[in-house]
C-alpha cells in the first residue's frame, strides 16, 4: 500500500511565477555591472578599434615628441641633480624676466662719448 | 540584503581561478550555452536559466518561507546576483543542485533576519499586541494548501529537506551537497520528519 505522504508530496500544489517576475529581474539585471562590462571574449581588433584608445595613443605619441623637441623640460627627469636643477632655474628665470638679459639701448651721445674713450669700436 | 545574498552565493561554490568550468559534465548543453551568453553580457542567457529553473526555485522558496510574495522576491534576488555568482560555480554538482543550495541558504537567512527584526520590534514595542510567531504572514493561498499547513509545524530547514527529497526527487548525494551533512544523518532526519508530518496530518487534519 502506497504511503499517503508520498501521494501528498507528488500531488502537491505548485505555484507559477507571476508574469511580472521576469520583467522585474530583467529590468534590474540590465542595470547591474556584468551586463555593462566588456566581454572577455572581445577580440584585440575590436578593442583597439575604439576611437578613445586611438586618441589616447595619439596623445601619448605627441607628448613623447614634445619631450624630445624641447630639452628645457628635461631637467624634470632628474630632480636629484642639483646642478641640473640650478641650470633649469636660471633658464626659467631668464624666460620669466627677459628684461634683465636684454642689452640696454644707448643713446647717440653716449655712444660717441664711449667711442672717444676707445671703449667701443664705432 | 543583496550583499548578504552575494556572500551566500560566493560561499556556495568558490573557484580561485574565477572562471566557469571549461567542459563540465554537470552542465547540460543548454546551460553551458546560457552561461557563456551570461559571461558575454547577454541577458538572454539569464532568461534561459530562468526558464529552466525559476519554477522549481520558486516552489522551494515558497515551501520554506510559506509566503508567495516573499518567495518571488527571493527568486528575484537570486537571479539578480547570478551573473556574478556563477563565476564561482565549479561544476562539482549539477547547476540545479547548486541553485537549490543557494536558494536554501538564502531563505534560511531571510527567516533569520525576519525573526531578529520581530524580536527587536517586540522589545521596542512592549505595550503593543504580540506579533505572530509565524516566520512570514501567510496568504489565503497558503492556508488552503494542506501540505503547506502541515509543513508549518516543521522547522524551515526540515521543510526544505523534505520538499527537495519528496517533491523535487533529489537524490541523497544531491542533498548531501546542499545540506553539507553526512548521508546517514540526512536519512535519519528525513525519517523523523516524515513521522512527524504523518502524526501532524493524522492529529490536526483528520477531523476537518
């Protein structure tokens, strides 16, 4: 004789998911990270074809060329060198105060006087 | 709550290599395809797993929590965390067993949280009418179900064990993977639970 408990379990009522349940899961899952993250299977070609990556590469190249072309920035590469730092300070100072380096403009009278003293060849 | 579920799911089955099983026999071809699609960020992969397993998981949860709305919420939470949690699935058991285990742990935690919340409310509102001792308020649907009313008398963990064995037809080996108890212990628990249920049905429901 069959156990009535077996019958009870085998004929137990089962509930069905409400139609909204999947819609709710789908809506919330779409906002979760795994569905927005890049696929690990994406090819290298796809990855490098991104415009942002291309621009990033271009900027890096431009920065490298700029460093080679303008040696004034090189002292930054060796901050431990006092001599290099001092040279850089002088260069920077002259760049910031060009008037100090500019020769004075002498008037004609002064030039004639200096020439008479033999100080300059006129 | 979702953080808790995440930790539960990660505790179910962890894989240090953080990868899906390469060619696990524990996965059906359809499940394997679905997992690959999920990894690729395709929501349709999740829908495939939902169509395959949601009904069974919902009923397992319903029998443990004894509340339809709470059961649907638990399925929602589980599927929402599934894409991340599946990275830890090693394929040592079938995906169905792995999901039953995750749902079992999730439901017991929900009941524990609910129980703590009720205990806190009872302490904070001593003059109020005592709250129901039931884990979650039952609806008319649950009250009309004879089995559900009988299962009410059992502990949630035992309800889950009985349901998975008797209604879902899980093998003892699968139950060992879910409950992490020796086969002999589970056999004894099942036998005692059946006896108790038989007694409850005879005592409480034979007279109407």
